[in-house]
C-alpha cells in the first residue's frame, strides 16, 4: 500500500497577520453606485448664514442631481456712510436645483457643485424709500434669482455616509416695490410707484453631511 502526502506553503504578510490577530479584516472602499441621497448643509459667509436640505438621485460620478430648500439670514449691518440699515437685510427662503460631481472615485475626493433657483424674501427695513405724502403706502420685499457654485473636498465614510467642505460663492437677487396712492390739492388721484432690483455675491463656506 502506497501513501502519498502533499505539502504546501502559504505566504502571510505582516499586515495580514496583524489583522487576523486583532480579529478583523480591512475592507476595500466601494464607490457609491446609483442610489438616492439626502444631505443637510450649513452655509456661512460675510453677513450671511443659513441651513439647507437637499435630496435627489445619484446617477453616477458626474451625475449627482437633486433639489433643495433652505432659510438664509442676511445682516449686512450698519452703513458707516449714512448710519442706515442695508435694504437687502432680511430672511431669504431659497428653492433651487442642485448639481454636483466627484472628480475621483476615491473615498476622499475633490468635488464641484452648481445651484440655481428662486429665493423668496422677507425684508425688515423699508425706511430707505421715502415718498410724500404717505397716504396709502404699500411696501413689497420680493426675492428673485438665487444661485451659486462651490469647490471642495468630500469624504465617504461608507458607501452612503459622507461629509463635505467647500468654498463657494452664493448669489442672491433682492427686489423692492413701493406703491402709494393719494389725492393732490386739486382732487386728482395720484399713483406713485418705485421698484428696484439688485444682485449681491457672498463668498461663503459650505459644510454638509449626507447619506
């Protein structure tokens, strides 16, 4: 009777040995596939701060598309020139479309983002409009276009959970309309109206956490 034996050797690296001894095995990072996402975002800039929530769908590395809503407070402060409040101060409620893309498929990657939409506005100061006589004045603080662009770093902790930090430019449009009706000295009905529109651009920092 003949017996045969086969001997073999297995090479185990120092790293593998350490992982086995500690009872775990490192897992390779897997870049997220097609899936829904949701994120909360804080924005802070010169005289501006706010919070947004964004939800959407990840179509791929360069196709992360969603929509968002938020609330931003703008307080430009006191003007040193005439000691009056800035007419653009107030609370803004942006409603926007959000697009972003990851430059690399790594767990830490640079990324870019672009947003565009409409912002509603609640103003707090109308004193810069002065028309007399003030019989029936009507003030309207209106919003307008909102948008922005950002570039930063995104870190994936798992396939779904991530955080990002970005330097951005935030764009807002503020519109104002004043209307007044009065009767002049000879009994004629007079209507006076005034409107203005201004854009302002705010450098900002955006910090987001999503899943």
